[in-house]
C-alpha cells in the first residue's frame, strides 16, 4: 500500500516538474540585462506599431518609414514633416 502511494506521488511530482512548472529559458549568447530599454527588439513584418501622427496601429509591412519612424500612410508622414 505504501509503495503504491509513493509511486503515485512520484508520478505526480514528475508531471508537475516536467509540464506545469516551466523555468524561463535564458539565451546564453545574450548577456543578462533586465533593463528593457537597452535591448534592441527585432521587428518582424507582422508586428503592429502605432503611427506617431494619428495613433492608428498597423503592420510594419504596410507602413511608410520616414525619418526613422513608421507611419501608417504617406499622408501621416508628410503631416509630421
């Protein structure tokens, strides 16, 4: 009886540590920086960003890049100048 109880507790512990309790994966090539401002984010084509002129969110692939900022349209880019 005790052997069965220990076996059940062991199975529950293995399931907990393998599936439920997830440790954060740290990239060994990057140094540990907790400051998010120092980290450069790579933007992908489907990322949504806010237009600094009108405040509308749009995908980067559809945006206009002007003076280092992404605008939702050429009209907003010319308004900002």
